[in-house]
C-alpha cells in the first residue's frame, strides 16, 4: 500500500485537513521502500486515527497478491498478466476492493506481474497480454459496480524492473483499448515514462484522455522534483494545469534527506499559486 503526498493542480493542500499528530505519523511512515514494495499486509489504520478520511483523498491500493508467497518476490509486482494464477488474482482483487470500500479509496492499482525467470519477453508476451486482458475484463465489471477506478501503471524495464510485463504508456493504452472499460485508466508515472520513451510533452497530451492518475520523481535519482536531474518539473506541472488535469499527483520519490526536509519544492509550488504567503 502506498501513501501519497498529494499535489492538486487546483491548489487544495491536504495539510489543513489533517491534524498535526496524524500528519506527523503519516510523515514518519512515508517510507518508500516500506510502503511501495512491502510484502506485509498489516493494515495502516493504527497509524492514523483519521486515516480513512485521509486515504479517501490521497492514495491508491495496490492489487498484488492475497498474501506473500514465501520465497517468491515476483508476487510483489502483481498477478494481472501471470498465466495460470487467475484464481489468485480474483482473490487479490476481492481483498483490494474490500479495503477500498472500508477506507473510501477510489482507486486500485492493478499490477501486471513479471516475465517468468529465463523466459524471453517476445515469446511470452502474447499469452501474458491475453491473461491480463481477461483479468482486467473481470475486474472492470466488479470495479464498475463499486464505483472504483482500476489503474494500470507501466514500470520501466531499463532501470527499475527488467522483467515487469507492462513497460510503456503505449502498451498500456493498447490494452485499455482492447478491454474497453471506462472503469480502467492509465496511471502515468513521469519517472518511468521519461526512462522508457522521453518525449513527455507529447506523451502527456497523447494519453491524457485515458490518464486516471499521475506520479512523478526526478530522473535518474528518483528523488524530489527539485533535486538534480533531467526533468523540468515547473514546466511539467504547468503543462498538466494547462490541460485542465484535475486529478491527484502522487509524489513517488525517495526523499534524499527525509520527508520534511524534501518538501521545499511543494512550498514553492503553493507560494507560486498563492496558497502560502511569504510568512508561512
């Protein structure tokens, strides 16, 4: 499960909505390694007494597997496109929907899974895509009933995960088109998109109609947007605003010196939009 600091393109910072005690607990728990790729299934309700209300605004639930399988780290990347494990996928989806309903979380990240060890991508892609499409059609019917959006996130295969099945926005958009459900959208992580394809302006414009959530981190270090790197985030944020993007932007980065010290970029953004005055 991943908690996000949320940057709304219509400035509405979450901080005023969260008590200082709960905010401190959230900030202390926002550890990239723990929450993005944790194998635990311990609910986080105990960390914040107001967590359900917070999550309604600010998080996705990762649909991976029902429980960790000993010695099989591939499960941490999902089951959506893994042949022969459709029953486990359905169990994982049911659990994810259950959490979303309790926490009033409107989105589920449906993870595709990995290419099998030793297999060549081109030899298994057709079967894995067919499995993914079948699972997504099953999921789409359930999500539509529950008014939850399912998200597909391409993860780069050059740095982060050479074996992840879904690697580019183009591949994800093609699968979404084949499934044909408005309950499924693209989760575009600018970090992964830059590594796989670059051309961010045209890619954001091209895939904007199917984008349901945006994430970011600086490239290549995967740190804060104002850290040294390839990307001009003031431009990218302005681009999203010019496109009237009204969703959330997830800060999926690894803070270089801790969460609080790394939020200078966010304060600068708020000031530029008149949310904070110079004395705040």
